[in-house]
């Protein structure tokens, strides 16, 4: 297998998806068959669901917080930490996962595109999101210390837009003109689904190199210069050659 060469002239953008976390035992929505306690996922992960029954939403996320609290990073997470230590600010990790496992593993340059399970924000005022590990299994809706409004998990729900600041950070990394060659690697995610599909084309448009590491091939696998089929926890630890 051809190695991914990470040298002093390389900058690397990594995108991770649900497959990476699943290898640590974090359940995916697909694995839940789209239901939680017979409720459709949209009922507990959308603005409409929160307005209709905020207590149900907090029960769902309290269960997810409790379940994720003891989950440990896997060798795929650890490999990305080593890559970041080697590349420094020539490394950026964007993740679609909300479990915080990359940060727990030691990654520092992380863009939580879909939010973070262990952050909370106010649904009714502009209070900044804050770290929060509290659980409310009975469905109690916590209140904001600033305005008395309803707190909600800092998650990008179905129907909500990604943070434009996060997208700008990724875009600036892709378009950076510092004499380095750009490499994009997607792991544990289908390369055919946005944002991976959009990023791979954007990287190709600036003559970057593109890699896909996934258990299954995707409809647009041919858009990637390199496809390595397998579990990220098995592939990533031996994929890169640090120069």
C-alpha cells in the first residue's frame, strides 16, 4: 500500500465521520434504525422536536452523554494525534462526530462541525456555549443563568446550518498559499455525502491530493486519488510516513 507522506512541505486536512467513533463503540443513528425509544430521530434532534418536547430531547442527550463519558479513543484517533504533533499548524481536523473523542485523544486543532455533545448553549439568548457534562435523565430542562431561558445541547440538529465560522476556517486552510502541498483525507465517512463530497472537489480544484479511508466504497470513490478500504483504527496507524 502506498504510504501517505507527511513531510515539511505538506499540510493535511482530515475529515472524520461516524465510522471512526463507531469503532470505539459509539452508536450511530443508522445503527439505531432511525429510532430512539420508538421516537424518530428527528423528534429528539431537530429544532421542531425541541420546541414540541424539550424534556424528551434532554432525556435523549443525557443518555448519549452518559454513554459517551466512558468511551475511549481508538488507534485511529491516536494516529491523528501523532500526525498533528508532526505537522503542527499544517494540520486541521474537521469532524462530523459530536462525542469529543478526538479532543479526549489529544487532538487540538479540531473543528466540531456538528457541535459537541459535552457543550451546552441557550436556546433563547446569545450566551456563548459552555462545557457541560450534566445529565437530566428525568427530562428536566435546565435553565440559563443569564436569561432564565431554556438550555439545549450545542449540537447542529437536522434542519440547522453549520457554523459559518467553522466553514470559513476549513476554507481558509484549503486556500492557504504558503508553498505547501494540500492533502485531504476523509475517514469513516462516505465520500459521496456532503461535506466530504464538497471538500474533495474543492481540494481537487486547487490541485490537492485526496484520500478516502472507509470500510465501504462510495458512489464517488473515483473522485479520490487514493482509496484504502478498511477500518480507520486499523488503517490509519500504519498509513502515514512521517518525514
